[in-house]
C-alpha cells in the first residue's frame, strides 16, 4: 500500500502533486486530524488521497452527510478546534445544509468541503450538479468555488482563518473534480493571517470600557447575562474574575452554560423561555443588564417591548451587527471578550450585592417548591426526565460532556445538569435541529476523548439521525446514549396541550424497539422503566467500556416549566 | 415607521458570488431593492455597488451592518438624497415618423435637455440623464406618441462628503 507520512511540508515543494493531494496537505497543515464525511463521484480524487494519508487523517464514515456536519460541530464545540466535514456534489452537498445553518446560527467553527462536477460541466445540469454555492450563501460565513488546482492552497487557508477567527462560523469550499485531478507545481501552504476586507476582532474603544465600568459601579441591582461568546472567546477565567470582583449575579443562556460552574455562588440560573424563575423575573427589575457574548435571541428575551425596559444595558460583543439588533443598548463594548473583560477589571469596584442576590435565591426557591422538587426528587408515579439527569449528576460529578437534541428533554437536561468544566454543554440552540445530538455526541467524543460524553436524546430526534448508530458501531467510540422516551414529540405536544386545546395533531409516536435496534448495531443496550432500576442502570451504562444505549421510558405527558409563553414578557413566566 | 430613500454604497472585492450574498440580506428582510448598479470604483480592483432602497433609518443601519459583516465587503456607506449627487439615465425609442409629424416632440427634447443618440429610417432614440422626476416627466410626455421601447438605469451616485475608502483600505 502506498502510504505517505507527512512531517515536513517543505520537502515536497518541488514535486508536482494533484489538486486532491494538495487539499489533504492543506488540511494537515491546518492540524486537521479527523474528517467527518461520505464519499461519492465528484469527491473521489480526494478520497483516493485520504486512503494514502490515513495515518495522518482519521476519516469517520458517517451514514448520512447531515451526520457529518453535526459530528464536526460536536468536535468543534468540545475541542475548540475547527470541525471539518466532507461530501460529494449534489445530494451529498445539499445534505450538509441543515448542519451548516446550525453552525451559522450557533457560531460554530466548521469547514465543509464539497466535490463539484468538472468546471466545464458547470451550468449544464450535469449528473449530481447542484448550485451549492448559491444554496449555502445565506447560511455560511463565507463560501467559495474552486475551479483551478492552483487556487486550492490560498482558498483553504482563507477558509480556516475565516471559520475560526472573530465570531466563528461555517465556511463551505466547493471544489470541481477537474481541480482535484489537475497537477500543481511547487505546492506551498501558507497559513492565512489577514484578509484586507475582513476585521475579525474589532478594535476596542477605550472610552466604552471606562463608561461601562462607571455604570457598573453606580448600579444597585445589576444582572449579568452571559452567552456562548465567553466560551468561544476562551474568556472563562476573565469572566470568572469579573463576576467575582463585582459580586454581580450572573445568569446564562442555554449555549453559555458551563462557562462557570453550576455551583458557583453567583450563578443564578438560566434565562429564557424555559429558564429559571429568578433571573427571568428579575430581568425586569434590575437597574443594569450586562450582556456578555450573547445576542438577545427571542427565546431569551420574550416580548421585546417589555424586556428590561427599566434597566440600562451594556453589551459586550465581538460582532458589531449584533449591537442594537434586537435590544437597544446604552453602552456597546465591542471587541474580543477576553480582552474587554480583562481591561474592564481595573475599572470596576470590588463589591457584593448580597440582598440582591438573595432575591434570586428566594424566587428560585419558589420554583424549587413548585417545579424542581416535584420532578427532580420525584418519589412515585412514572419516571420524570429530571430524575434521569439527577442520576447522571450523581454518577458523573459534573465532569462529563452533555450533548442534547431539541425539545423537552433538552430543556430539562440543560436546566438540571451539573457542570464543573467549560465546553461541557453541546446542543443545537439557535436552529433547534432535531437529530443533532447523536452525531454531535460522536464528534464531541472524538474532540475530547478523555471525557465522558453523554447524549441525552428524545425518541423523536433520535430517529432523525438514528443511522449514525452505524458510525458509532464502526468506530466504537465510547458514546453513552440516553433515550428519554415519552412516545410523543413532547415539546410540540406540550404546546398543543397549552395553546391548541389538546388537539394532539401528529405528535404521538409509535416507536420501534430501540434496544433491539441498538443490538442490531452490536451496541450494548438496556431499557429501564422503573425508578428502583434507574440509578443502577446509569451506573451500568457509565461503567461499560464502549458505546452504550439506555432507553428510559418516562412519563408520557410531562410538561416543561417554568415557561414564558411566546410573545409574553420574561416576567410573566409561568410555573404551572 | 417613517421610510426614507437611502443610497447604500458598498465597496467590495471582485467576487462572483458577492451580489448573491448582498441581495440575500435584503431578501431575508423583505426589503425591495429600488435600483442596483455595480461598477469599478475609484480604486483599482475594488468594486462598488450602489443600491437604492426605501426603508426606515433603523432598518438601514441594521442592513448596512449585516452587509459590512460579509467577508469580501470592505466598507459600506449610506446616504439620504440630500447627502449625495445622483443621476439615472433613460433611453426612449420612438417611431421616426413622429419626429417629423409631431413638431412638439423636438421641443420636448430641447426643453428637457435630452439628446438624440441615433436616428434610423423607422425609429430614433432619445437619451436623458437626470433625476427620476425628470426622466419620468419626459416618459409621460412621450408616451402619447407611442414609445417603442423605454428603459431606465439604476441610480449612480457620489456622496457630497468624502467616503474614505482609500484610508480604510490602507489602515487594514
């Protein structure tokens, strides 16, 4: 077998290589050691090179291209590196679109490489030709079609630079088949460090820092709401310093959780539609709202006309287009959050807001009595989703990575999971992509193999990418899969119950035997429906060496509360 | 919300897909593009789109930020009509017989400072460059005599204040 082990790129500078080989050498130069993909006609030259370079790049053969993008996202979110997905032209490329859109709205660094028909066939409706550049334009940070082998080096280096810098996002590079076959002389790869039309990190306006510091020092009832920007900006420790010095209670968006630990004394819970009672209600009571690396999504703000109107607002943000987009702010601190948080620290007084923090605790105690205690510490009746998370918490001590899908189980899991480390919560936030979790969990495991990865998935979403069990079986990565099966599309059913007079239109599911399906893929599996078996089953799953699927049959018509009905104000959050 | 006519000037790298990317930003927000032109700019290899829209101030600020965010867009400016000097060109194709039979046509051309670009045995073509009102006025006047063809270009515009694109480029 012809195999190359690449150590020194400069050695091959004088040799003629194909475009396909150049692509692989570019990826290696970008420290890519894993690709998630699926072969096909228009990308075959690249796969032929992957065969030769298999010592350098681990190719994970997914079972559907959508799975490749979600796995690349999971990889990116657990490792902090750029995830790479690869597919052929036509249907291979269009199958990537959902994952690309998900990565765009959740700012996940990803590079997708698609094969394309030969350049002389472009526009002729050739076999498996599709305009993936046109299709992917609204959902990519950047995209480009390579039609000449000589462009490969420059474009791929730009792709990685754009995907990972500033506010990260997905980039798609479409490469015609002839560009993969054509030979290049004097291949050279230079990492892109600058694009003249692109300023990934806007310069900091020093006066915004001192103005923000002043507002913070003057405020009596300040509230921090942080998002994923803290994690994407590697600013966890600067953020912790800022929170602890100012003594300001801090609440998280669903993508921001795990930036500081769940048990931190100033962590007051989640904001948004199914967030905690305290931070939602007090959003409309605080005198200063400090938004850090978040974008005022409608699921966070509820009705904008009644959102934090009494408060002054400071927005720490890297993307100027996010400032004043949904919520008008008083001070925008634009820049890299790691830097802006570092610079503001000397401007803020060491302080504590004990009685104000106590208000959050008091309100959260109301939520505990009305909601949390009943489901988290449930003693009788059907199993609740919350007690499954409780059992996971008790057996993992907040050190595992949680990967969730979309729906009721997602809200429950993110609300109740304990986190001690950053980059521990991987979920589809902005796009709400059912089917995300299973492939994303595989990617997350590959991105950080030392950590336990637990995918918590509903029975609906699981069946959207269920075929990726095949990928997990073939690669035997130790992914733990917990199916919370209520035989309903639970979140939609909840809305039907609350807002459509219980007309359960197409939300009841007749499910297959998930345990048998897992067995078909030779994945250890078990079903549990009784409380007394739950903890031992979770233990058994966690102690198993290799992938494991645990189906938990939970209460069928459980509702997720608290809830801000859509269009309502955050302070009108309902507890029942 | 009060709508105003804004001229958005977009300086970009020359890239095949960029028009698609920019127009998608308007599409997503249901904003109708009143006119669009694209040409080389005063700087070699830098292109300039001129897009005219009728939207609120709040919308134009958000749209401009979204356009500026695109990787190959170098800089974006927006101006109200008062802040720019702008023109459109219109071409009117009329039957030649009207020119000789209807004397007033010649007066119209003279009065509106239009030019005859070409005269053929069966038709002639009038060109008028000016504001929308002016090209529209001539259109209404010529219409009764039978316009064989009519076409109007998108707006081209230069701002009264300088758009410091060279300085922006040099600082990057």
